[in-house]
C-alpha cells in the first residue's frame, strides 16, 4: 500500500516550450472543465489548499506541476470542453498540451477524469484516443462518486465503460469529498511510476 506523505506545488507554465522537466516520472491529469481535477489533487495530497479550486469553469489556463513524495510529478493540464471559451483560447490550450506531450521525456501515465453523473463526451473520447495514439498508458477515473445513489453506481459505470470502450473493471471510482477510492488510485499511479 503506497501512501502520499508530502506534496508541494512547484510551478506553472503557460508555454511548454520552456519546460525542462524534473528528472522524475510524470503523471498527466486531464479532464473536462469542472470535472474536479483540483479536488482530486487535494485529496491525493491530503492538503485541501494545495490546488486552488474554482467554481468558475475554465479557470485553470496554465499547466501546473506538483511533486508528490519526491518520487513523481503530477502535471495538471487545463480543462477542455468549456463552451464559453473562445476558439482562439481553445487553440492555445491545444497547442500547449501538444507541446508538453512532445517535449516531455518522463511521462509514465495519464489519468483521465470523467464525471460519474454524465456520459463521457465526444471530447473525452477524443482525449482518450489522443493519449492512446501517443502510446501513453491511461487510467480512467470517475469522479464525484458521492453525488450519485449507490443503486446507480453500476449503471453509471457501465455507461462510462461502454462509451469509452473499456472494461468496467478499468474504471476507477473516487470521491474527493469522502476520499473513497483514494488508496486504489494511489496504488494504480504507483504501478506506472515504479514501472511495474
């Protein structure tokens, strides 16, 4: 059982061209705007203030880097799919993400967050395809588990799995409110960080 004992914010980047890396395995965190990326970071780190949480969708516009246990870097990408964002801004984000993936040499895996209450969108499918095309191992995590009834759990899981064309057993369930699923997710991340 792996345990997160410390986590710190390192820096933000607006342009991946400047990224030099940290000589540690990297875990990429991706998902739609408002899917709960900041909440997941805070849950994993046991620090409710590590990542700033905003009720405003599309707020994160930078790539944020966090170091966990001095063993891996969590790379938080801007959320995608926020309708009110201008086309120009969306293109800038795409360029930023493409640039980072092309530039990094230490990417161990990606964690794709989807909201358990909703069917994954075309953009979620596109992101999964993009990561797979780039040979990046992906773990799918359904967030906000506390927001649904237990009786709905299997139907929601089945919907997510079939939409993303993966097995139900390959979708991890978490709640940042209750820390449900936290240990399983930490162990899953470490499988890639440790190269198991």
